[in-house]
C-alpha cells in the first residue's frame, strides 16, 4: 500500500504549531542531573557499616563543555529541583526541534519543483544569507579577488 500524502497546507500548519510550541519552551539547559552517595573512608563512621548507603545524596549537573570535555557542578538542594526542570525542558526542546525537522523534510518533498524554485531558500540562500546572488560564498565585491596560494618553506641557501 502507498502511504497517504498529507496536503502541503496541513504540513505547513503543523510546522507553524511546532514553531509556536518552541517559542513557549522557556528556560532550559543541556546535560543531566544525577545523585550519588559516597563513603568517607573513616572506619568508625556510620557509612562504613554494611548496608549503609553512604553520605549523600550529592546532586551533580554534568554536561559536555568546550572541546568535548565533561563539565560538572555540585548542586545545592535548593538548586536541584530547578536544574532538573531546566534539563527536562531541554529534552522537550530537542523533541520539538526533531519534529520540526521531520515536518520540514516532508514539506520539502511535497512542494513541487517549480514552486520550490520560485520560492527559493529563505534569507536569500546560504547559511545566514552569506551566499552571493550566484550562490557562491563571498558574493561579488568581497575580498581582494586573489585566491590563496600554497607556499613552500624557504630553501636553505649555501
């Protein structure tokens, strides 16, 4: 059986609804929140007894930082609920973005070729409208007009 094609107007309405939802997400942050218990290592402490969970919980927020390094911060009990909610909001944000991408792909497939050429990409093409009118980077009049050239190391004299 062939899949039923959804009309373009319905796909565009779905995208508009998703974009509106995206605008209502509010505060969010990426990462995860975890709790851990630890033993202090003192032999006479209650945490050293069998069955004792240890000291804690210690609540930590971790996320990927610059260069792919994991960055973490210990949270105060008063911060933990707030940060957990913001991390959950981030997951909601990502889900909406994924849905927008899927609907946009359906729109691109459903839009006729002639209509798509007439509409053109939003913003004049390219990333952030950086492409020139001919679709090439830089456009006319940008830069010195010289192409870069690979240079070799100077040869030793002697």
